């Protein structure tokens, strides 16, 4: 009997400390130190409407936007998922084939691997700088602007992985597209 | 290429350095020697003692200790089961999650009680914030503390004491004075680095192309901190630490990966100090370290190969196979984490293991099969103790002496218990895999064909048995046969390998110590380290080589033409 009463006391005590107090402290500190990140780093447009989250990919299919990596979850940020396919699966080959066709890649112009592989979460917010540059001609054409100007915008937003010298460069797609709309608004139909 | 190995080398050394003072602190926390008892423990501990009542003061032998452990774990199971069962009527559910299927509740509660954190659900779809915090996160604290308590009890027994402490004292100290402060520090760091921490429901965004995107969020930072520290591994979201909200940047990834290894490493030092055998701990840590570094190196090299499915297409070569990876962690992060999380029994992931190259996928499986490369908090060192008993027995037989460990004779009773605890591990993995690979229970649930499908089944039983919790997630594992079988396996594979070693410890402590002489086979030198390493590798290879060949190796060889 004493085992049960002691165990129940320990349950209640650990609930109060580890679930209530601990959560409350982290909530408080997070909202004091990084209030924006605490709510998910949401991005808003000029009207103040939420357009997405800084670190969460969303679908882009129209030619005037940069496209993110393929998503096995179809960019559903309420049901994230990877493809879980074997890296040798013919389904990956077939998926990559159709993406390459859509991107206009070919033997003369090979596609960066990140644009044809699904990320772990299906919500990878980044593409490689190479993956963005590959899409510059299409985006510039669709917006009727100078490709060099679009490329400058892309390069200005690229950052090195981890900020480490020599590391590969990546770009966040959603903020890039927002910046694109600000810099070249005329291109938007 | 440089960052692939330099960054892990730097943070591995950092964790190793941090584990030393932490191990010292843990040993001080658990020290019940005469000197340790005399030390003033402060007001917090006397408040704990008052809160828990008279059971706090008894000194328990191994049997009483086990009874208390099982009683508290039964309460853990019952409370969490009720929370999940009543989810719809409980608070903190802004997104209105529905009821959970009973076999899933059983599986989930067994999983989190056993420190496994195998997940047959996706957190952001199935669990309310109340369930996440008061069932799952709570169990992440107290199940990890249970493992640390058990190791403290075993260490004292091996130090020669028949009264091995008191479970309630140990588990409370591990929860409130070890895991809680560590999680507070880590949780704050992660929140500052960008992990969400909110009780608001999902955000609704109107995308640039005019669609609506629902963005699930929640009290993630608090959850992820203890998930990483307590070798739990159960994610807030379905895809775990690949999710940008569980792991938003390169640096959160480095910190979370380091946090996986910190407490398991410190546990070895705690063992050495409590048993009064710090030199033995150095040898054990070296054996574990060799296996860990070997695994990380192998996995990184194998994963640097091109994605096999893309070799025939006009695709530029990436630094590694990118299927199932996130770009912000950099090349090498996926395989390094995969090895860390399966060497210890954490089970969180920052890349999808199902999509690792076939041979890379073998490395995490080996980690779970051996289950002693640091292992789960507390229990990893306990598993290593079983291999130590086997190693001294083999060494003793080879030189024709009665084997001894820490001055006590190792005899038939101890060997029987050690082998029981060691053999249920392959029994559950191989038996379970055989059953599910031969029947529609398994064959109808695999996503990938042929040998990779076999690997999915094999991985699931390896993960459940090793109390790991990661998965080849292509497996459609939310079925009644999977929920019930892995649920039972997780519980049995948790408690038998804790109880049997405590019984061995109790039995050894009751024997008269034999004085150490020049003829004693020493367990604190490099010779014993080599014997131990050989025992672990040979036993592991004998048990698991056939299934390794049927799964990942067969798949790799079938690619021969393409490469």
C-alpha cells in the first residue's frame, strides 16, 4: 500500500514541477527573449495578414515564383512528412523525371539535386543557391524583368549553412519570393 | 567535405568535456556512502522528503528496489493511459484533436513508459497540448529518471552494498535535480534560437499563391529539450527533428545532437564513481567511444554516395544523398545524428532513416542491435554491465580461473541471469521480424518493395526491443498487430534487462569479496577493453549477421549494376 501512496505522491509532485512549472518558465522566457519565434516566426504582408512562416516551406507552382524542394506532405504544415522511400526506389526516379521536365532541365543543363529530392519534413524552407540560380531565367521571363537583377536579389539573400566560412550557400524560398514581389511588383499578374 | 567531420569532432569533444563534471555531479547526487550521507543536502531535498512521505527513508535491497520501481512505473503507465483516453475532455486542446484508438493508446503509453518513444501516430495530428505535456513529456522526465535510478542502484550493489539505496530517493533526485535543470537550460537555449513555445493553436496563413496553409505549432521548445536529454526521442511533430519547428537551424541541430549523448556519457562516469572504479569507467568509455566514432565515420562515408535512384538522370551531384534530408543542417548532419540516436537509445531523427542509402541504414540498426554504445540514460551502462559479465566469464574460462568481477566471483546464477537479459534482445528482434515478415501483419504494411521492405520490419522490431524509438517510417505501423506486439516487446525489453542486472548485483554484493592479487584478471586495463570490445562485436555479429544480409546488404548488392 505504501508503494502506491508514495508513487501517487511522486506523480502529483512531478506533474506540478515538470509539466506545470517547467512549461510555464520556458513559456515565459521564450516570450520575453524571442516573442516572435515563440509564436512560430510568422510572416505578414503589408496588410498585416499572415502569409506563412519564415521557416516553413509553402507550395509555389506559378512560374513567376521560386519553387521549393518537392514535399512528400504536399507542404501540409499540419501533417509534415518525408517520402520514406528507399533512396534506390524507382518512385524517386519517376518523381525526379517529372520535376526535371517541369523545370526544363536536361543533359546540357543538369538540375541541382535538392530540387528533385523530398526533404525529411516535407517543409524544408531552403533551396541551395544553385537551385535558386537554376530558376532565375524562368522567374525573370515570367516577370518580364532583367535576369541579372533577379540574380542579384537571390545572391543578396543567400547565406552559408551555419554561417560557416566555406560552407555551401542556401536561400529561404518564402522570404525570397516576398522580396521578389516587393522588388518587381509589376511582374505579378 | 571539411565540415562533415570537423564540426562533429568539435562538438563530440565538447560533450565529452561536459560529461565529466556532469558525471561527478550525478555521482554526488546519488552518493549514499557514509560520507555522502553526512553531506548536507539542502532545503529542496528535505522538501522532497516531506512531500513523498515515510517511504523516502527506508534502505532497500534489490528486491524492494525493483518493487518500488515497478509500482511507480505502473502509476506512470496508468496516468498516461488515462490522459490519452480522456484527451477529448481535457483542456489545452485549441485545435480540437479527436479520440485515439485503444491499441494506439496502449502502444504509445508502453512506448513512453519504457523510454522508447516509438511513435505510431503523428504528434501534430493526434495529440492535444495537454496529452503532449502531461502524458508524453511527463513520461520523458520520469522514464529517463527511472533508468538513471536503476543504474545508481546497480552501481552501489557492485560497490559491495546489499542495501542498494531507495528507488524513490533516486528517481526523485534524477528527475528534479538532474533532468529538470538540464532541460530548463536547454529549453531556454532552443527557444532563443527559434523553436516555437506557445499554447496557441495552429496558425492559418494565406499563401502568396492564394492557398490556405495551416501551420501546426505548440509548446515545442520545452518538449524537445527533455526529448533530447533523456534519450527519449519522441518528437512533438511526426517527422521529429527534421521539422523546422523542432530543429530550425544548423546550430540547434548541433546542440540537439550533442544533447543526445551528454547524459548517457555522464552515466558511465557516475557508474565508475559510485562503484568506486573510475579506471574501469575509463575503459568502458573508450570501448563505447571507439564504436561511436567508427559508426559515425562509416555512416558519413556511405551517405556521401549519390542517391542511387538519381544516377541515370541529369542531376548535379550533391555532397550527399539528399532524399529525406534538410538543407540547413549541412552535409553529414543526417548520418551523424542517425548514429548518435541509435548508439544511445534516443530515437529522434534529423533525416529520414528509411531514405538513407541502403548500407547507411545498416549502421543505425547495428547501434540498436548492440545497444551498448552509451545506450539509454542509465540502462545503456546497465546493458554494458551484462556484456562485462560475459566478457569476464569468457576470459576466466580461457585461463581456467573462476571468473571475478570487482572482487566478487561470477558463478552459474549470475551467468544465467546475464544470458537471460542478453538473449531476450535477439529473441524479440529476430522472432518478431520472422513472424511479421512471414505474415500479412508485416507484409501488408511495408511501403518499399523486396529487401527494403524486410528492412522496415526488421528496423521496427530492433527499435522497439532496443527501446530506441526511431523508425523506417515508411512502415504503416498503426495497425492492431503492430501496436500490440511492439507495445509488449517494449515493456518486456525494458524491464527484464533492468531487473536481471539488479538481481546479479544483489547476488554479487552478498558474496564475500576475494582480495585482489597479481593473479586477478583486471578489468581496468586495455587488455580487458579489447576483450570487451571483441565480446560485443562477436556476439552482435553472430546474432544479427543473417538478417543484416537479408535486409540492407541484399538491397545494396542489388544496386550493383546501377553503380
